[in-house]
């Protein structure tokens, strides 16, 4: 079973004003739709409601409580606005009720929710079990949910990021991945910190994979300057080894 970390955006054009179900500024709680089920999205994926059953039970508020509410998928303490106290499926919607923490980020997010400036959310998850039909539509039958994020803008399929995916960024991601893996395996952190580290590691893993895909489609047939293929292969082998270690760590 392949664990593929990815995001799914809930754009307001699909949800209309119902993307945010309730904002209680007194109790500092936000009730929002994190995901939709049953519809084929722009990635040609469809998530069935039952895909969330196990992960909510095990990782949700009534389980280990490891699912975060973040801003823009940033797995940093200052970007965490809380954890959902309720997380459940209702009809075709994954609904989260989150008490927002009293931090600077939390204060700003509450003001933006109250002003109606945030009406888009996105989930970060890994695919556990899926299948593809004859039309190329992938049905996600089980997933591991890491977080739900308030996002200012959902991803635009017409504007893929190409130029930013540079070798410099790849090196920075590789360096950060090594440090995070070392911290994850040898650190003595709280469960909350470990879960944030896990989210960040999976995000970096996904970005590195995306860089390789983009490079495959954008590199010229013949490079103008000679490339040190041996060095590049060795670097890729190191990262592959690290990613294998990562997947072994996260096997459920």
C-alpha cells in the first residue's frame, strides 16, 4: 500500500458560504469544512467518507489527538492554531470544530475568520489504500490525516510552480530533512512536537518528489553544461535511503 502525502484544497467556489459553518468569537471556536467526499477533484481523485473512519478514531480528538489545525500547512509551533475538539463526517463533508489558541497567529486568524476573509481549507494526508478505475479516476479508500489548514488561496491548477523548484531549494530541503530525521529518531519531545515534526517531514518528502517530477518534464534533452552524474546519483541515493527510513518510521 502506497503512502502518498498530498494536500486537498476546499475552494469556496465549490462550497459557497458554507465552507465556514460557524465562528464563535466569544468561545474562540471555528466550525469549518475541511474536506469534501464523493466528488472527483482536479487531481482526478475521489475520497470516500469511510476513508476517514480509522484515522479519526485513532488520531482524532477521541484517539491520540495528533491532528492539527494549521495555517497554510506550516508545521511550526507559531503557525499552529489548535487541534480540533470535534472531527467527524456529515453527509459528504469532513467537519472540524477547533478551539483557536490565544497566540498572535490565533488572534489574527480569529479576526480573519470573523471578517469572512478565510473561506478555504486544505487537508494534509497520506494515502493508505486506493484503486484506479478504467477512466483513470483514483478512489481513496483509506488515508492518514495529519492536519487541516486555513489557507488564504487554494492552489490554482493553471499556475504550477516551476521556477521555484530549483536545485538550491532541493539542497535546502535535503538538509532540513536530514536534521528532522535525526531529531525525530533521537529527540525527546512531547507527542505534540513529534506530530508536528512528522507533518513537516512528510511535506518535505512530497516537495522533493515534486521537484524530481518537474525536473523530468522541464530539463532539456541535452544539457548545455556537463553534469556530474556520479555526484547527482550519489546524492539521490542518500535521499532515497533517508526516505526509506522515513517510510519505515511511519508504518502504521
